[in-house]
């Protein structure tokens, strides 16, 4: 893990898992219980975040911002140095 980064496991019901990206339903997450059972199994989902000192930022959001900044800097450099 990078300095300032952390993993946090949030426990959620399996019914809230994102399964749209699984493709074939065979590869999804399934659970079964007796009819009338109100119990829904829980599962831990990792959240990847950076600690900025004042708040925490999602890793993918931070990478998107940094990538956009680098692309802008490279474009500015190319424009200034044809």
C-alpha cells in the first residue's frame, strides 16, 4: 500500500453488491435461504482511498484528476515547443 493510502472494509448486504459487470450470471454472487427468511448475508467490500490529511479521497478519482493534469501539462508543453 502506498504511504497515505488505506483499505477500509465496509460490510454491506449481498443484495447491494454490484453484479452488472459480471457478464454471465454463472460468475455472479449467489445465496440461498429458506422461504420467509429475513436474514440477508453480509459481506465486506474494500474501499481504496488516499488520506490527504484533511479528508480521504477515492483512489480512482485521484488517479483520474492526476491523469487529466498530466495530459494538460503535456499538451501545453507540446504547444509551446513544436
